[in-house]
C-alpha cells in the first residue's frame, strides 16, 4: 500500500468516525429534549392536580362554613321560639287571670 492510499484510508475513517460522533450527539440531544419535555408535561399535570385539589378544599371549607352558619341560625331561631313560647304562656296566664277577675 502506498502512502497516499494510507492517507486516504485515514481520512475516510476519520470522516466516518466524525459522522458517527455527530449522529450520536444528535441522538443524545434529542433524548435530552424528549426527557425535558416529559418532565415539563409531568410538572404541568402535577400543578393542575394540585390546583384542582386546592379548589376542592376551598369549596369544602365554604360548604362547612355555610353549614356552621346555618346551625347558628337554627339555634338562634330555636332560642327565639322558646322565648316566644314563654312570653305566650305568660300572656295566657295574664289573660286567664283577667278572665277570672272579671267573673
């Protein structure tokens, strides 16, 4: 083999190796990009799930607060009814006493 053939063979091998390196680098870059894209998508899904959860918790808190307010209103109305019944009993007693006094 002559020196020029050896040099040509070296250039071809070097070019082939450079092409292989370029392909591997491109493949690695694509893999890294796909991994980042998957990570970003997973983070977005997790964020949405978290926000949905927070929304449901806030809604449940509002429902509990509404229930608490309704219980307080009910208790206030029960006290008012009790007071009204007591006043009504007192008025009946007064009426009965007045009727007895007029007889």
